[in-house]
């Protein structure tokens, strides 16, 4: 039991495998992708695309699925009662989660080595790729995930929203800019937020519902919505954008967890957290806050680049 507990999900070993190693690899990849290809030695566009797609699939399928199911399980009264009744149930669930992440990372290299052992040419034998864990899971849940996202986050078509909401708001904001009550930057920012509100329209009732129900909305905005968008993303820019989101997702999750004792004293804290997660799904928010994170890493020498701040001026030190 002591060995199993050491390998369980809340241990250092599993956290490194499921969070810190993927997080480090993703941050390094984003920083690599931000450099112009002409300035990189031995730049391989095909390999860079493969890495981007792998980490997009990992965060949106593997990581998100495990986190979502774990959160749902511990929100279910029956499961909570079982964990109190059977002391080893939590350990078994944690160990299952650990083995799931081991399966994700180990299975593909094993298949590659097995094909090499059999002497199968890469060009002739590609069927083994259908049995890669992320490919199997993606094939199973991607259509259903997109259906859920379309039903909840696409209740109003872009054409109708543009015609009846966006265009009228654009006129009002342009008038405020002409009267110098608003700057053009703020005008563009508010229009972008308004455009993103289209996908969050059906989620607005969660702001006034009881906290246990609002937690369901938090799980959707935190995991399901960005997962569906990540899987639907095509192209280097949009894939890098959602990789940036998953980095911020982990940072914000840790921040909320560490500050949970303080949030307990704040009225409507669950609704505030829900609104915060909604705000984090906006593309402009993602790029803005990830730029801050990247500059912090550059300043501390973790990433290469020219630091614009002194160490004492970073948010981490302050």
C-alpha cells in the first residue's frame, strides 16, 4: 500500500508525468514556434506540426478528460459516500488515473519500437497509428464533444449575431469613440468580448444559480469548451493559441486551489470563478496573459530571449 500511495496521482511522480512534463514541453514548443523559421537551425515544419498536434490532443483529450471525469466523480454524492465507506477507493481511483497517463505516454513509443523490431517500413505500415491512445480516444469522443459544444455554445449563428447584435453595438461604440468617451482600442476590445459572448449566451444563468449547479458550468467552460475548440483548431496560429490556453489553465487552476481558503469567505465566489473561467476563454485574454507569463520566464532565464524587466520588477517577486 505504501508503494501504491507513492505512485498515486497526488504524488510527485504522477504530477510530474501528467502536469509538469507536458507543461514544460508545451511552453518550450510555444516559445520555439514564436521564433521566425529563418532564425532557427534545422527547422522541420513537418516535425513542428506533429508536435503541436500531439500536445493539442494531449491537453484537449487526455488531460482534460481525466480532470473532467475526476471532478465529476467527486461532485457525485454516491461516489463521495463510497470514498468514506471504502477507504481504498480513493487510492484505486488515483492509481487508475496514474496508469492512464502512463498509457498515454508509453504506448506510442512501444508501438514504434515494435514496428521497428518487425522490420516494417514507415511508409508501408501505418495501421499501428490507429492504436495510439490519443488517437483512439479522439476518434471516440471528438464527434460527441463537438456536438455538445455546438448545442451549448452555438445557439445563435454568426450571421444572426452579426446582424442583430454585433452591428448595432458597433455603431454605438463608434459613436462613443467619436464623442471621445471611448478609445479605439477599448472599442475593439469590447467588440471582441461581445463576439465571444455569443458562445457563452446559454451559460449566463449559471451566474445566478446555486453554487453546486454553477460548478457544472465551471467544468464546461474550464474543460469541455476549450477542448472542443482545440480539436477544431487548424493551422499554426490557432493551435499555438490553444496551447497557450492550456498553460494558463494549469496556472489558474493552481491559483484557485491555493486561494480556496480565502474564496470561502467571499460571497458568490463560485459565480466569480465561473466568470473568471469564461473570461479566460477569450482569445485576446489568452494572448495577453500568456505574454506576461512568457516574459516572466524570460526574465528568470528559463526561456531564451531579451528580458524587458528586472527580476525585482516581475510579478512573481512582487
